[in-house]
C-alpha cells in the first residue's frame, strides 16, 4: 500500500506542476500575495465544518457510544479524516479507523453500524446539497449541454445508489452473501465467524431503523449544514482575492466542487486532480484559471493542516488508550446498560 501511495503521488505531482506552469508562477504568486495573512483564518474556517459533521455522526451512535462526550467523538472523527486524506483508500480507510477506535468491549457491531449509518447520512446530505444548489444557483450559469447531462446523470446515479444502500441497511442484508456461503457450507470457520459478525451488525442497523429514524434525519441535517458551511471559506477567499463576492457565486463554486469530487471519487490520484477540478469550477463560473488554481492550492493547505491535526489526535487516542472505554456493565437480565 505504501508503494501504491508513492506511485499515486508520483503520478499527481507532474499534473500539478503542469497546471502551475500553464498558469504561470508569477501570476500564481500575485494571487497568493492578495491573500496574505488571511490564509490563517481561511484554513481555520475550512476546518469548522468538522464540528458539524461530528455532531451529525453522534446521531448515528448507538448504545454505550451515545454517552461519549462531543470532544471524544470529534477526536475519533478527525482521526478518520486524516486517514481518508493521507491514505489512497477512496475514503474507506478513515471509516475503518473510526470503527476501530470507537469499538470497545463487545461494541464492535454498534461501532460498525454507526460508521455505516453515517456514511449513508453524509451521502444523502451531499446529494441534497448538490441538487438544491444546482437548481438554485447553477441554472443561470452558461454550461454546455454535455456538462449538464453529466451533472444530472452522476447525481441521479448517486441517488439510486443511496436508496439501494438505505434498503440494504434497513432490511438487514449487508451480510446476506456471507450468510449464503455459510448455509451452503462453502466456507470455513473464518467465514462462519464473519457471518456471525455481519449478522450482529445487521441486527443493530434494523434496530436503529425501527426505533430511531428521527436521529437519521437529524444526522443528515447536520451534515447538510457542514456542506453548507463550505460556502463561508470560499466567500472569504473571494473577498481576499477580488475585494468583493456574492454568496450565490460562492455557493455555485462549492456545488461544482462537490460535484467534481463525486466524479473523481474512484480516481486513486488526489494530487493534481483536485486542483484541476477547482480550476474547471472557477472557469465555468467565469473566473480566471489562476484564481481557481490558487484556491485549489489553498484548499490543499487547508486539508494538510487538518489532516495533521487528525493525525496528532489519532496518536493521542492510541498512545493514551482513550478509546478503551470502561466496560459497559450488565444487569441481571444480561443486557448491557447504556
């Protein structure tokens, strides 16, 4: 995996270098001098969205995990953010990290269900954000029919995928294939153990959907606010670099950026690709390529800073074993107390 990561970095750096060469180093430097010391608050503003996403995840927690303080959940969330950014795992490495840090004495199924529910909640909130923003702000922007068709198609595919993921969770079918293998005696002890674990996760998910559907809606609402917050730093960026800005223009840029992120989700290369998509978004809205690349590099610095914070928090969680929660005691009926 380390070799693969290095290869992806090696492939992305030339792309970023080509972008900088085409825009011009001097032109790019002039844009950055306009930001000046405003870069520090710009980086801090970007990270504030993690607070909203943490609160969204808290509504997906079950059992003993619901009593965890916000600060602890935030640390686990940031550890996952750092792993998603620093490893080429298409956004899944961080989710595994969050689940492992959250799990304690026999709470693995609850931790796994919380991660899966939050993944669904984030995807749905992003879909609503892109759809709403597209109709509200992108309708007045001159885009080619091909681009509109691509935007509509990707959004529709995402919607079908989310609905399918929702139904699989709600019906408790995540472990269906593994259980089928066990029923037909095609696997050994490890497969049977995996089937038992997946069944526990399915049970947790079904219990959540039976008793706590309002919490899922609240989680989606908080994640939507997290995506909406992305308008604030880009609005501030436009003020720093252009002297004025409009919220509608900032929202259009965030929507286009989110849409391009969906398209590039399966691309293992991150460096250079994200900067390219921001250049395209700024060009579509009517800004020069230099401004788009400046924002792309600025966003890269934001992500590196907060990934570093997440990595520090991850080290703190592991070294002090904060994630080893006190064991939930059982009452006489054998049920774990919450």
